[in-house]
C-alpha cells in the first residue's frame, strides 16, 4: 500500500470528524511532518509512511524537537493506525 492511500484515508476520516487537514512544509528546514490535523479541541502533526517504512533520521530529529515543545507528532503507516490515532 502506498503512503498516499493512507494519507487520503486520514484526510477523509478527519473531515468526517469535523476536522481540517493541511499539508505542511517548513520554509528553510527539512523534516516537517506531512500533515497538520486539526480536530475540534485537538491538534496533531502526522508523518505518513508506507507500511513498514521508518522515519528518516532528519525527520526523527525534527519530531523530537517538536515533542520537546509539547507537540503531538504521530508516525502512521497503516489504516488501522489512522483509526487509532483519531479515536
Ligand atoms: Mg511521509
């Protein structure tokens, strides 16, 4: 399964829950998560991967910087994980 299949599922499910999803890219910095997911009263950053694919070291470093600032950063590589994250 390709990453974009999981990504499309995330967007569709978040919208069903009354949320908004945006694509993300930092200016002048690598490692931004793929998507910002805004749900009523909740916000999370999501890096999507094809099943079994891992985050790259520069992505992992950026995620850790963001988590150190209290951000929720999820790495998701399956449809089931999308559901669990949004539950
Ligand atoms: Mg990705």
